[in-house]
């Protein structure tokens, strides 16, 4: 997995970012104006491992900020900013303090936010919340391929929920998404 | 025909409206922050509203292939409520967003001292954030309200070419044009301004710096009046190029001054169409 040090190395030549990271170190609240402007200030080019420059820069800005500013970045973020916070969460030294952000994202009806809430940081979600989130993905048509550790975590209660969902869909003459069907078959064998 | 509605409150509109707009050629909209009918009582309900017009509403619009940007401000009506004014301190966070292409709607409602203060403070924010400003002109006492708005704009030092004065009519258009600001016209179903009157104004004053919008919201309004105006222009003999200029290129030029207008992809924001719970009935 990509680490903060990888991102630092990749963006070491971005002078504007380097200056801004210094600014945030001196004055943490400056992140409130810099975080939203990341795309315009540092660029949006794709980097390696599925990161873009603005996402990586946002992760580094958050890594240099107190937890309160991380929570504010999400609270006041537009969708791209919220996605960047969710992506950065597993890299940040904030323990469980980011869990309410996942819960917030999972309450939305925005497929991008729901999908982003089920990355590696979702290991910190309680099993009940995680199962509901997976079921919500199936319901919304969010591909399960993006769910971190899906196959390891899929347990009997999730299987029951999926089976009930599939029965309901079949009764209505509607299709069951293939990835959900596959997961169901696979957990039935186990 | 491609239509850019530079002023419409989609928060108050249904998915049927989005569908009809998309079917009629509306491909981009700007949603200014404004009053919701029910007065708000504190900054928290403003920030939830701002979050909605920079978050959920662009997502909803994207599902119909419509690009959605917003403008952010404390509106003049609620600037009069001391419980709401602290939201001014939260505006810089929102004015830094990629999807925010102007400060607005600012301006006057009843021309009170509190409105003076909020108007001037927010023009200063527009300068700080290098954003254009969308100025609502009052519906009552219109001529005086317009003159006073132009005075405040002049005093602020903002380039008039970065300001749009909205809800103009036959009485107020000349002074606004002389001041060098953009000329906004809101086309309503039966009062204020109609497509035919709009065409007459375009004949008299020309298409330069003219912005035509529906200003559709929770009141009696019609999101397709931009389209009806385009049709009325064509019927009156305006060229296709003139129609495109007024209904697309002018608003693009005005909001592009923010440096943030992104029309690179009006049909895809990366969210899956299949995952669209709005079209499919909720999750
Ligand atoms: Zn309005």
C-alpha cells in the first residue's frame, strides 16, 4: 500500500506544496483555505497507484494537521475533498477518530462517497455497520470489487442479508447484481 | 441548441425538471445561494445548505448530464438577522471550492444598514478570492436599489466586468449597461420579465454582456424559460450565433473569470449511472 513517505517522495519537487506544508506546520488553521484549493494550487495529474496530485497533496496537508482540522476538512468539504479525506484516512495517525466520517459518508446517497468509505480504514467499522454498508453497495450498484477485505470479512450474517436481498429481488422479477450473486455462492461453499 | 442557465435554484426543483431541462438542451447551470422561503435561524443551516449546493446537487445534476456549479454568499434578506450574520466568517472556506464560480447572491433587499455592511464585506471577499460577483437587485424600489448597488460596486474597487447585476428590466437596464457590468435578466412566467420583452431589450441594447436566466426556485417559475427565450430570439430573426452567444457563450465568459468553470465533461462525473438511486427510487 502507498504510504505517506511514498507520497512525500513523489511530490518532493512540487515547490508550492512544500511551502504550503511549512505554512500549515506554523499555522494549522491555514489548511482550511489550502485544502479546497489543492487542485488549482498543486495540479491534478495522475501519479502512481491510483493517486492524483491533488489527492496526494491533500493527504500530506492532512498528515501535517491536528485531528480537528482533518475533521473540519471533511465537514466543510465538497465531494472531491470528502473523497480525498476518506482516501487519506488509513494513512493518518488519528486512530479511530475518523470513524464518524465513514459513518457520515455511508449515510449519503452519493455512490462515490459510499464506495470510498469501504477502503482499508473500514477495518475500524463495527461488523454491523460494515455489513449494512456492503448491502448498501449492492443496493446502489456500487461494485463490490472496491470493498477492502470483502472476502475475508464476509460472514454468516452478511450472507443471510444478501440471501434475503436476492430473494426479494427475484420475487420482484428483478436482477441480482452478479458480484453479489458470486459472493453469496462463495460464502455458501465456505 | 445548448443552454447555460446562469441562475437557477435546483435545490427547489424536481428530477422531472432536470429531465425536461436536459431534453431541451440545458447542459450547464449555476445555482446561487439564496433565501429558502423559510427564514433560517443560524449559521449551521446555511452551511448545510452550502454543502448541498456544492455536494448533493451537482451529483443529482450529473445524473441528467447537466454540469452544476454554485455561487456562495449570505443573501441580503437574511443579512438582516443577527443570528445569521456569523455565517460571514465561514464563507472563506466555501469561496475556496473548485465548484464555486462567484460570490452571490449579494446586494439589496430592503436597503438597510445591515445589508450595506454585508454587501460591502462580500464584495471584498470576491476581491480576496478572485471571484466575480452576482448581485441581486431588489424587486421593490427598483430604480433606487439599482443606483445604490452600482455605487457600492464602484466603491468596492471590483472591476465592473466581474460583476453581474441580476433581475434587470426595461427601467434599470440602461444605467447598468452604462456602468459596464454584466446584465442579468430573469425570465418569469407572468410578471417581471417575459421572453418577448427580453427579445425587445436585446433588440434595443444588443447581446453584449447579457445573461438570460430562469431564476427558477420554490416560487412560481419555469426552468425552461431560458429555452423559450432562445426560441423567441430565433423567431424574431436573431441568428443562431446570437442565440448561442446569449444562452451559452456569455454565461461561460462571465463565470470563466473565476478560473474555476469546468465544462470539460458535461455528461460524466465518474459516478456510476447504474448506482443512481434517484432515478431508481431511493435506497
Ligand atoms: Zn435567485
